[in-house]
């Protein structure tokens, strides 16, 4: 029989996993494994912060309440923000398919909530995701670092937009029940964002991160996939972006439990013109057009000629896929591991 240990209330709080409190007894092996994961992850991130963010600078990061706190952070794409162009924003609002309502419905199903009192939509772009969240929230704020994208965002009842960075959320502690991130997390400095998201969420709040992408598949025509990879992506490769994945080990030190991961396929019917309009919104194309490597007219002509044989003047069904991560706030996790440290919110007022 395995050795067992009885746990105090504080220890049970540390071992809150996926929204469920442990029964009061856990095997010693499992308890040690979970605590060891959290401590190792905190130390790993702290070492990374010192090596990347603190080179030749005064100290600007430290562990507070067991979580990395970064006063200054540098997103991977900050020096080369592909969405700071009015021309790209106008194409974006015309060409992006609206995949968000189906995901928002799933958010309600997983969280068990039909409505949220207040929500924050981070990296909202032209507001497609914000308007979807507004259907299930009394109040929603959409933020984006690009004023050009926000300039194309449509408003609505209970919707507000604000220019702000994901790594520096300008909101008071415990302001929101839901923080939503659609198609944007890969552009963030993940550690700084996660710390801020935990701060602005209430103790029963949820963080949902999802990414939806075109799979390069057209129903009924296998040759299209070859064109997409060998012609389109070969000429317009995907720009570099953050590779931070959402794993239980990564998010735990910031005060989140990874409750559920899901993958959903979605078929969308498009004409060739609609599909070309979508491709012109991708960062692959923005990277060459707005930075002057190719003219928009030349790229559009290349795409129109390339996809025309696959559509033959008809609407076709193309396949998208969404990956969704549902994270729930775990109150007191980091404080239980490092009880002698002050809460992060006391050091970083809004």
C-alpha cells in the first residue's frame, strides 16, 4: 500500500487541479510531483527572465507570490507589428471569416455560465471576437495594441474598445469574470500577459485562449493542399511568432489550472474572391506588402490566378481548425508555495 499524507487546508489549496479540490488525502508521490512541478516551473521562468529581460539593465523582474512579475517585457513581434497599418486593417475587416461565435458558445458550455458580468477581449483586432463575447457578457472591453485595427472595430451595446498592450493591462485588480484571447496569444510575451490576466480576473474567473487557422484543405480536391504548401507558403512563409504553448506546467505558476483542451473543425463555404480576400489578411502577406517587398496588386493577381482552377467559378468548402484552452483561476496556489511573499496585486496597483 502506498504511503499517504494528510494535508492542511493550505496544502489542499496548492493541489487544486482542474477546478476540483482534492479529497483531503493524496499519495505522497503525487503531492510531491505536483509541488515539484510548480516550483521547477517558477524557477525556470525566473532564470529566463534574468537572462533575457535583465541583460545590462537594472533589476525589473522578480518572483512575487510565486509568480514571475515583469515590469517591462518585450513581445516577440513588438518591433515588427504586422497590424500597425491602416491598409492591412481595412483588408482584415473585409476578409476575415467570423469563427468566434461557435467558440463563445463552447465557452459557455465548458464554464457552465450562460452569461458573464464583465469580460476582457485581448488582441481584439477589428472586434470580431469582441462582438461575439458581447452576446454572453453584460460588459466587454476589447483591447489591441494597433490603433489602425481598433479604428475598423464596430461597436455595440455594452462594448468598449481601448488601445493597450496585452503585457500591460490597464485595469484594476479583479475587474473581469472572463479574459478571452482569440488568434492573438502567439504575438504576446506570454509570461507578462499571464501575470496580468491573473491580476485582473476575479477569483472564480476564466481565461480562454484559442487559435483558429486555415488547414490548407479544400473539400474534394487533394491537389489544392499541394498548391497551398508548395506554392503559397513557399512564396509567403509564416512570419516568426512566439512558440509558447499552453500547458499545465507553464500556466500553473501564474495561478491558473488548465481545465480542458479542445480541437474543433469548422467548414466554411467561400467563393474564390472571398478566399483571396482572406489570404490577403494573413500576416504572411502583410509582411511583404506593408513592408514594401511586393505590391498588393501583384500579390492579389498571383493569388487570383493560383486559386482560380480549384474554384472553377463555384463556391467551395474549405476547412478551418480551432484549438481552445480553458484555464480557471486557482486562488492561493502561489501564495501557498511562497507564504512569506506579498500578493502581486499589492505591488502593482492599476
